[in-house]
C-alpha cells in the first residue's frame, strides 16, 4: 500500500543536469516506513508563507538498512495545483535531508508525470527558533536528476522558513 501525504511547497522548475551513470535506488513502500532503524528518516509537515499565499507540506522518506528507500510527498499551491511523487532517493547529513522522487500524479498542466522532482529540508530542532527550513521543489527534471541530487547534496534551491509545522531529519 502506498502512503499518500500532502506536501505543499512553492514549486519552481530548476534545471539540474542528469547524470547518466547515477546509482539506482529501489522504491520500497509499506506500512512500516516510519519504523526503520538504523536507516535515515526525513519527514515533516507544516506551512510556508509566501506573497502568493500559504502553502502546506507533508512528506516522508526513509532509507532502510539495506539501502532501499520508500515514501512519498505531495505539493499543493494556494491555487489548488498539485503534484505527488514517489520517493526514489534520500540522503542525510547532520540536520539536512535531501529527497528526490518521480512524479506520479498532478492536476497542473505544466507538470509532467514521470519526470523527477527534488527538494531539501533543514531540521533546526524543536521550538522554532530558528525555524526549520524547506527548499522550493524542483520539478520536470530529467531521469536520473533525482539520484544525482541525493548523491551530490546541493543547497542550490531557494529556501523558506517553516511558519507552522516541523521537519525531522535523522
């Protein structure tokens, strides 16, 4: 059973080059995604305030001990446009988590089902001072760009503070 979560982040197409020889990752999902140790977990939900309105987000990405990954995210803008993605990769470095996926559903004519998407988050702990951070989500990226994003771990996508909610990176 695939878990569906809401992830509302600003959406921006960011050109990232695909790496033809990027490592592959298995997509694994099931009811036990959030109960995995010692693999990494990148999860969260909340709001991001922008001039266009408030966007909400929820996502979960887990790396299992065998290196396989699972999870999903959904991005919905204030105007109701959205896309959903299945997680294909995740990476964790201290309090920062990178997540990539393949878009599986959308109601936005500009978003291509089957293309890749990616974003990163920074977990600044509980209490909101400083607030957790989410990057905008790149979409319509070529095959392999998600895996390259997780492998390279760039911080090139613009960031926004989470105004309500929480991000967990472990």
